[in-house]
C-alpha cells in the first residue's frame, strides 16, 4: 500500500517523498497541518497514472465508523417516517469497509440488499465538545460512499446497526478531497444500478450538515483523526420502490458526487 496525491490523472507518491510518513494514512491526516506545504510542493510530480493503480479505502480500519439515518427529507418521506428533531446515529463494523471499486457481498442470509449514496467525511483532529468553528476545523475532507444495507436484518428490531454491519458493505473513496477544496452543502449526488439512475439529489438537502454532526457527536465521544462518518442518503433507495428493487449478484452500483468523484462496486455472492 502507498499513499499518493491525485492531480487529474496523475499520482505523486507521498509515502516515500515525505520523511517518516510511510504508508500510515492516519498519520498523514493527523500531521496534515505540518505536512501540507510539503505535499503542495509535489504538485506536477508524476509517479504513476490513476489507471495504473488499485485504489483502497482511504482509511482501511478507522477507529470509528458511524452512519446517520433519516437525514434527507425525501428519504424520510419514502420511508414513511417523521422528520426527526434529533440526529439518528448507528455504529458500523470496521469490517464493512471495502475499496471504492471492490466487490460488495450479497449475504447468504438475505435477499434484501440495498444501496445508499452518501457523502462521507473523515475527521482530521482530536475534538470533544466542539463549537461550530471547532467542528468545521476538525473535518479533514470528504469522500463518496455507499452505505450498503441489509434491509431484512436492519428492520428486525428498532436498532439499525445489525443491518449495517455486514462485511464489505461500506465502500468509500476513491480518495479524500480536503475540506478547503469544496463546499459540502452544495454537491450534487447520484446513484446508478446497472446504468439506471436511482438517486439524484444535492447535499444542500441534508437536514444536519457535517459540521452539525461533528458538534453533536463530540458531545458523546472524542473524535479522532481517521474516524469516518457517513452523512445520510437521499430518496430513491431500492426498498422504497413499488415493488422493491433489491440488488442481485452481478449488479453494478455506481455512486457519484460532483467535486469529489465516483465509486463503483459489483455485487458478488457472500
């Protein structure tokens, strides 16, 4: 595994160019304030092309991996629920993480596999009881994600986590766009299944934005560099269709967010 900086179709390797960094992405995130200028000086360096490498999840084993539910009004409406007054969070297992172009498994114990296009943020600084300004500064950057969901397990009880905990069900990437590069509340987001448009919205419709999410979560737990959070999905999920359209082996699921990029995953047998 190597860490690189993507510029267009080119990649400059950071692992061997920045002293004592190695291949530790969390260390890069944590030390970004001191390493950023060094990384910026590598602009224009070309060690390989995007087409030459296999992309892994930006942080393969985050210390925390959580997702928020019911965070777009149209998704709440299609789910038949009321708009929540408070944020609805669930924990996701670290083994759900997979690469942006890796396979996602259809579990042998379910036939109700679903997709959820999501903006993902990565924490860049240790923070607790954050103010809005501190919360904004604590976000290192953003990725594209798919909160793959096993609906029959998710809705067996009032707790969502079991249906969000299956292996390979949190593909995200393909890279991290640093927070200063984009406005996270102005990003068109889409998902496709086998080329068919299923979801189309904008992050401006988030009920609780990333900064609000950091403020809220930091009241409960210390957020640390490399923690990863999925910010919710818009309407158009397969479970809400009439009849429902769940994923099958061989399906191709693509999620796009303008200003970041796309991920694309194939459904395989679990």
